[in-house]
């Protein structure tokens, strides 16, 4: 985790993801890249009369706010002992973060929260970045405060290619974690790769893991995962994302969507 990319946007979740980024960069003696994005909707809104777009804030106003934010955060960064750089752009946050992820070891964004309505709204930044990033994505809830790199970690295992990718990309965190819990639901998956294979893979990298079978008992798999993760006091849940198409998950539901909306702890996702 030597190169950490974090989204900067003056929103409610910024402090949570910024503190998580600092903790990870510091723990791994890495470099922090701050990507400040002014969304296009900040500048314009749809004309209610259908004529076109209305300017909601002048470009000078936006640039002034961005400059104030950069100055404030630069002051904070100067006291953190972490090397960093800063990039400012205007556009779509999901696209820009994905493009800047090509040589990143980790991208950090905020969770969409329970208010996200998948069938009615465009995908949030977290979903876009997870689908298109070349790096693993840490999705941080707004209420989180910091990230303990030495705490236990849970892995949500379903035998999918996405789950395998998540484990590979999470190895730096897994090697450092005080405990690794492989959580799986037996007999409720479409892939045949058993959890013991994942455990064997981890052991070759010097990571011991404890296998735990979850029994949702008629409830959502997401609820069982969250309960198991909270019981084990994990710093995050490592899992593959969007094994099915995002359209299918939006219509039929899915574990990825449920975890993005409900998980009270960070998620380390890979697609």
C-alpha cells in the first residue's frame, strides 16, 4: 500500500476517508495522492423549462472554495508526516478516480449510504470506481474514524473470481492483520471453489485464517456478514464486487449493493 489515492470533495464523508487514508499511508510508509474533484453539477443544474442548463455557481466561486479547501488540507497534511501530492479537476468523480487509479495500490472513497435508491438514481461514486478502477477500493462509511491496520480483517468468500481478486489485492492488509476470518455461506453459491482453497492460498503467503460458516437463517446474506464482522471487531471486510452485472444487481438486488448500503465498517472491494 505504497501509493494511496483519496477522493477530496468537501462532502460529509471526507473526514472519514481522509483519516483512513492517512492511517494507511502512515502504516505502510506510503505516499498519499489527494484528488480534488469539482463535480459538473456544482456548476450547472437542469433548466426546469427544458431550455438547457442554469449556472448555479460562478466558476470563480467554485475555484475560490476549492482553493480554500486545498489550503486548509495542506496545513493539515504538513503535520501528518506523510508524503503527498495534490491534483484538482472538474468532471465526473468516478471516471477521474478510476483514471488516476492505474498506478495506485488503493483508492479510498465514501460509501453511498442507505439513502441510495439504485432503481431511481445514477450509481454513486463508490460503485463507479469499484467497477472501473485498476486498484482495490476501500469504501469508508461517513461515521468511521481512522483505520486500524493491525486489527482483525474479515473476508467474505463465495468462490468467485472477484473474491479471489479481492484476496490477492488485500494481501498487504491481511499480512498485517492480527487475525483473518474467512466467512462463507455453504451451499449458497454458484462457484465451486471452496473456502479451503482460499485458506491454503493465504497460508502460502504466511497468513493464517479461521474459516467460519455463516447461517443466514432466511435473512439476507448481507445481514449475516455484517453481524459476523461486527462480532469479530474487524477493521474491514474484504470482498469481491459485482459478480453479476450492475444492472442485474440494481434490479434483483445483490450482496455488493447491500453491503455498500448497510455495512458500518469499511469494505475493501475488487472487481
